[in-house]
C-alpha cells in the first residue's frame, strides 16, 4: 500500500531563515509521481510541484527547491529566506494509478509551517 | 480563469439528514476527484470520474455515499442518513486529463450535529 510520512507536525521559524520540510514515501510501483501542495488558512490546496519517479534532478523555483532521492524514498522541500506569507500547512503526496485510470493521491498528514517576524 | 468551485462552502445539518455537495470543475477538465479531509489530516481519496462515469469509487466509506457527474462536468456528492463521523471538509479536484496535476477547490465544510 502507498504511504507518505511527514514526521514534522509543526515547524516555527523566524522570517528569512531557511526551512526544510521532510517527506518519506513507500510504494511498490516503479512509475509514480510525487507532489507538494500548500494549504493556507483559507483552506484551498495549492499545487506547487509534480515530480516523475524517473527524474531525480533537483528543482528550484524562486525561493523553493525540492530534493528527490529515490535511494532513500525521500522528497524534501526547502524554502529559502522564508516569509510570513509562507505560513501554511504543506502536504506531500504520492500518486497511484487507478484501475479505471486516473491518479489517486495519497497524502501525508502535513507539516504546519509558522513564519514569524 | 475560474478555478474549481464548490458549493456550499459550509453546511450544517442534523444527524440522519440527507446532504448534497456540488463541484464545478475547471472548464475542459475531464478528470474529477472527490477527497475528504478530517481535522489535522491530509485529504483521503473518495471517488474518481473520467467523463460521466465513476471510474473508481474504492474510497467511498460505505453505501450511504454516492456521487454523480451526469453531463461530464458538474459533480454532486450525496450522503444519506448522515452521521456525526461524516463531519469533515469535502474537497473536489479536477485535472485536464488523468495524468495531469489535480487542482483543488476550497472545499465544503460539513458539520453534522
């Protein structure tokens, strides 16, 4: 069965600090996708990134970067120079291809990030 | 452009009542998903539609839950004989086709008294 573990329940940092959110996953599939979503207090899940299991290159987008390591089944997310607007719950998710097609997402329990002035 | 729209945003009802939750996906998106998110947890998959048909309903918790998408666009999640344990945020997501990232609505917060 698919499983995603986000061991950090809550992280508090001061603005401008760098912060890394951990994600470890379990799957028997050889092909899969990994995702990160942001859920601000408003509640909407905002898509941040999708990574294919065959592509282990790290990715950077502005202050965000992602480190995918298949050998340790990890897909960690780093925010550089954090800002108050980054405060949210962040979810890591793993896709599973459904029998009828489509991609079921299995989410971790989320990490609450609080960025303070 | 418009994102995924869910109505109502909040629904409070008594135990035993019937409820309907509506999802209007992004225009042109053929894949539609329902998830349920309990407090402090990540969303959990309920059902997937490709077009008009429910291609996978393996996440529905029991036969009190049912969903339809009659014209391949708007979907309605229906819950009969609601129980207090059904209280959660119900999220709808759509994607352009089945392999693309899912985009979520704001959800419907359902409270069963």
